[in-house]
C-alpha cells in the first residue's frame, strides 16, 4: 500500500511517534519553477500560494481557481538552470505546501531564492530526493513507486460516458448514432443510474433487463462496456451483510468504540470498506466477478476520496474513524489520502485473480503516490468553460510529472452545455491525451458530436479518425511509460529544462518524443503562437518546416489545431487501409539522422511487447529507414521531404 514498488506496508516508521505537527522549509534557485503536487487545476506551473494535501471533492464543477481537488500527493518537481529534482515526503497525512518563486536581481542587486515550505499535521519525516534530467528523475520515480499499468489497447481509443443514459435502449441508440456517422467508438461508460437504487454491484433490471446480452452485442461492434464502481455500501442490504462477515471485525470502517462509521452517499445511509485492511481488499476484489459476469470490460472508481455528503464541513469520514493501516493501526487523518489507493489496489488485484489472461482497465478519481501501478485517473467534474478546458491540460501535465501517465478530462466539461466551438476545441485537445473520453452530468447538455450540427460532426470525424490513426503510437507510449516512467504527455521543456522560455510555456505539450501539440484554449482564436524547442519541426498539416528554439505563429481554424512533428521522428500509425500498423518517418535535417522505437500491442495479457528500434538517414535525395541490424525497412511513409 505504501509508495514503494515492492508492495510493502505503509512504512517501517510508525506514525504514532510522530503525532505532532511539523514543517520543513527549503530554498531553490531564483530561476526555479515548481510542478506537480498531484492534480492541480491552476498548473502545470505552480505559482506562489498554498496547496493543501487532502484529497477533496470540490462539490461541483471546478476551474483553475479551485484547490485542492480529488487527487493530491506530495510529489514536487523543481526545474531550474542548475538541474531538475523531485522531492517526495513519504507521508500521507493532511498537510500544506507553501510555494514562493524567487526573483533574480537586476543590475548589481542580489537574487532572492525561491522557497518551498511543507507543513504536515502529523506522520513521519521521511523524504526521498531524486536528481537528474526530467527523464532520469521520472525513471527513478517509477523504480521507487512501481511501473505504470498498461491499459488494454481498446482503452486508448475514444470513449463515451454519460450520467443519465437511463436504459439499454438509449445506450443502443447512442452507439448506433456513432456507427451510422462513421465515428470511431471504443467504449461506453455506465454511471450510477444503471444501478438498482444506486447500490454498487447491482443492476436496475427494468431499465437494463439483460445487460450481458447488451455487452455481447456491443462487443461484436467493437465497443466495450465500462462500469462505475463506488466504495460506499448501503447499510442493511445484502452486500453490507456479507461485508460484516469479513475477517474478525467486518469489512467496514469503525470508530474507537468499535461502532460502524456511517455516511450519506447516493444510496442513502452507507458504510465504508476499510481498504487499508488486506482481508477487506481481497473480499472487495472478489466482488468484481459480478461486474465481469454482467459483461463489463473496464471500471472507473468514483466518490473514493472518500465522500460523505454533508450540509457543511468536510464531506468525508470523521478524523477519528479507525483504520487497519495494514496492521499498524491508525485513524482517518492518516488513512484519508490513501483510501482510494487501497481501493484501486483491491480492484486491480481482484481483476487479475479473476481474469489473469487480461490486463485490467481501471481508473480512479482519487489516489496517491504509486497509484499508477493500478491504472490511471481522470479530471473529475471539470466545469464547462474555457477555464475548464485550460484546467484539463494543466491536470494531465501535472499528474504525468507525478508518475501518473494515463489520465484525461471530461471532454466538454461535466456540467453545462458547451458551445459548438468549445466542444470542438475540447475534443481536439482530448484526442491527444491518454484517456480520450466525453462525459457529462445528468442535467447537462448532450456530448454526442451530431448534437452540435453537421459541421461539428465532420470536424469530430476528422479528430476521431486521427486518434485512431495514432492509436499504435499511444500503444508504444503506454509500454514505454511502464518501462521508463516517461509520461505520454510531457511539458515542452522535457528535453530542454534549461530553456527558461520553455519552462514558462503552459499552453502546449509534447506527445512522446515525436509530436508537439498546441491546442486552442481561447474563445474565437483562429491563429496561435507556438513556442518551439530546439531542432526542426514540421507542421503536420502543411508540411512546412520551422527551426527552433523560437516562437512561430500558425493558423488554427476551428477544424484543426497546430500539431508539429520533430524532424527525424519515427512513429507507428494505423495503415491507410486500417488493417495494420505502418511506420511514419519525418525527414531528419540534412546531415543528421533520426529514428524511434516501436512497441506493438502484445495482446490482451501482460506481455511486455518487444521494443523495435529504427534509424533514419539521408541517402542522396531519399530518406532510408533501417532496423537494429542495419537492414532497410520497406513500406515506410516518409514525410517532410
């Protein structure tokens, strides 16, 4: 359960001896920039301010001004001229990080260093510091906390979710709408309205009379079903009764007197499984057999901060609630931030036991350091606004720098009705992020592309087709993330952290090593400035080459956003016929070589996939691509000539 990748407990140092508050203050160079701390809507660069370390449901849609959010963690990356380092205080208690950027002296004036102050409410003072290039730091972090789970290949396609499908007939109608319009669709997600009385591990048989048949029908069309899973169990129902027989004291969180702690969630009065207890995790993991039997192929964990509705105060369990903490014992002050991590572990390990031949697909609204071992996350209830769109990118970039590479937002925002322009811009951004999923509240406007008119439908078709074309590249990025710790989505300073202008660039990102994506984040914009790292970059729409470092201005009509390919890059893409994978190579600059790695999907199981390495070079007026043995590779699409 701890942050270490060996699956050890919460740590060798017991928290009982560290009950008092404590703080640590450190200085950083005047030019340093701060990143990380989990999912922060105001990022990815964290300005001066106080950031709380307490997983929190913000109670509705959020934008850049809302903090904290669902997923916090004390993982801080600091980037400066002198180098990059990651600091991880291995302490899951409530706390605050106070950041202050430095100032460089003007003329003969002295520099004022930046500062980071950590204030914890309790727990051990135990800290890891990792130093090196960004790539080396994340590789070390992956070695410390565990390699990222590789999602199944289908989970790298476009997915549609809605709270409020209402019935199997509505699911069929929506899936048929995508098929009729030639829009690629990989999965449909069912929210709490498919439950019987909102009770987890149940189905409303009236509205979904034969869910396994629906799942088989959709799977024949290449569409999987994904189920929401909430942690709270309705008090008094059959599942609650079964949980009372787990272990010696039952499966649920209790208070100091041994009484079950109750809260109010969607089904009404609920009890909360104690996921810090290994016996409870094993019991909970076995419950996914019911979900698999219903035909579900994937799972998203919600409400697991954990949430208990309240008219005022903190919407979670009492601080005095008792937890097993893997035998060490403790209260909710220590267990709160790792509660969702334990739930993810329970689900992941249960699914592996139940279907050892398939990689699970699981992502969670909340979590903590090391959660990447059990899947990914998503934005939660991001607001439907241009500010929400910008926050979506900040969250994905920040989480990637904390070692969680698979994430994405609710495309279009969770609540409200996006304008056609905002919807398209969000769809364009989402198509280059790892988790590409629309989702909306029961009261919100529709998210199917055709609901926005024929022009938006055509634009959406192009967006989804390009995502399908790039899906083999996402497969490679997923496997390389597990091997190296490098996130799919990276800040533009990833390869040049010493470039100060890149460190301040927050409106663009690198997708792997090959592509630079510049989404449109402003209403009414049809052009945008793009900050280039060093090297040559090709506009993938026009083929025009630009040399960095520097800034360029590119057209960005509503139908597309600027995407640039690095000269010399090689990436796998879906063939034009759609029946295989081909290599796409971008010509290196004259006098230089290029290349790339490819990992083909090894199938649904846990195969690592063989890493294929290729190089490219000029041979007269042609670009040739060779494999590791130096043999020429045929069938390569060369662009940028």
